[in-house]
C-alpha cells in the first residue's frame, strides 16, 4: 500500500472479516500439472490475486463452488499461471490453494489475518505453512508468504484495536514511528521463523513499497514481495523505481499491482478506493468520477510490459473479483465497482438488494491481461 503519508489504498476496506469455518481442503493431485509444461521468457510467474473471506453478506462470502469455477477461468481464459491466494479463514485459504495446485497453477499462499491477537496470527501462519509444505511435497509449485503489511493487519504494532483505528492513528500523527518500526521488525522476524519451521520452499512476505515506512530485513526471506502502486508517466521511470528492490540479489515478486476503472485512477498511486463516501448508507461515490475501463486496462498492461522487460520473478494483479463492490451501470452515484481494483465487475440480479444473487462479468482489464498473459506463454 502506497501513499505519501505512509498509509494507503485500503485493502482493509474489503478484507478484515472474522475467521469463519467454510470448507475442508482435499489433498491436491498433480495429474494436470504434469501435463502442462511451459517455457517462459520475461516474468517467471504471471498471476492474479484471489481474496477469500467471509464477505459482507452470506451471498458475497467465499463459496467452494464459485471458487472452483473461478480458478478454471483464471487458468483457461485469463491464461494466468499463478494464483495468489490471500485473505482469512484457514479452511478457505487451503481449499483454494489446493484447487489451484490441482489445476496446475503456481500457488502463492499468503494468509492475511487482521484484528486477532498476534499469537493467533502466528498459529495460523504455521497452519497454512504446514499445508503449503504438504502441497510442495506432493509436487505442487508453491511459494509461501507469511503475510502482508503487518503494520496494518497485526494488532500491537500500530496503536488501535482495529485496522480502521490503526489507520486513523497513523493519519492523525499519534504514532511513535521509531517504536512502531521496532515492533514491526520483531513481529516480522517471528513470522519468518514460524514460516521457516514448517515450510521448506521459497519463503516470502508482501511489504508496502515505502521502505522508509516499512523497512524489511529481506535476509529473512527468499523472495522480496512488494505491493506496488506507483504511477509514472513513462515506463523507464518504473524500471528505475523497481530496480531498488533488486539490490538484495533475490527474486522480486510484485504481490499486488493495479488500479481502478475511472479516469485518473492510476495517478492516485493506490488511493483510488477513496472515492467512496462510507459515511452514507448506502455508500456512494464522491464527486464527478468518470468510469473508464480502458484506463484500468492500459495501466495493467503497461505494468506487465515493465515487469516482463525486467524479468521479475512474479507479478500478481490485484485482484480477480471484489464481490462487495457491485457494478451499477444505471446508477453511477452508487457504482461501487468504480472504487474496486478487480478485473471483473460484480452485478446483482436485484441491484438494490444486498442479499441478491450475483455474478461477475469481465472488464476490459480482464481481456487485456488475458491477451498479454496468453501471448507470453508458449506451450511446449
């Protein structure tokens, strides 16, 4: 997450629901993976983020049936070869990771738990890490990330009982930044040690791109993971900016990248979500925002081209779908999809009913990424 004040685009707005039991993970088979070999140039892994969570309503909660259908689309239509499985709920995480591995996708498994005690977060890191190790031993291609932007999601690093309280404290300047960084470093080291104790493949972490705000000891990890939301007018400037993350001599994974579908969104440097007035019910879009799926598509494909040119280890677009940000084509004031980073748009059968059944449709960004990903993969 990126902003000049050190805090940014609120993934927390969609992803901090309490853990709920959902689905027991089956063992992953490798029949499909064995038959799908590719020769790659440029990026090592091209993927998309798939967030699992309890949802704001039962209808928008994670669904095993919907997930399986989505994974097939991600592989066969989007032409991604990697799924970044993130969010909360160990059962949801492991079931989704198992399905992705079964379908022959490279898995980046990354639990992201917010607003639960630090010791419980470490226990879930260990549980997810053990599952990732089982997948790896079964022959799956899998990396394990111990988490994402701990300063935001782990209580006790930044004062505040909830994600929203912690962000407010950062915004009002009521945080001792030196003490915060010390606590952050200590927890990151504990999480890395926990991951190492149970997982023996590539270990990673997803950090904010502001290194002054969130300095990470990358000696603890095998892969440098960055949530990347910078904007520059020219591609060479992206290359110069990204090169600083290569100085550790380790693979660089772009664990999030993307923007929203409105004019000017890329220039917000990851703050596109902030066009929603959440004090109103229902939530509504602030100002005169002009929808532009083409803007989002161009931003994503330009970034993929940059990542390809640099031969980075992996890049995962944020994100596949955001169920709780429905598209309202006939009601722009309540078109919450304008503030979504997803490459698909959810549409409710009954737009005014939050409990309505829904489906997603591809945005221009989906088609643009599919063309890029498909062109970059040469099956042998």
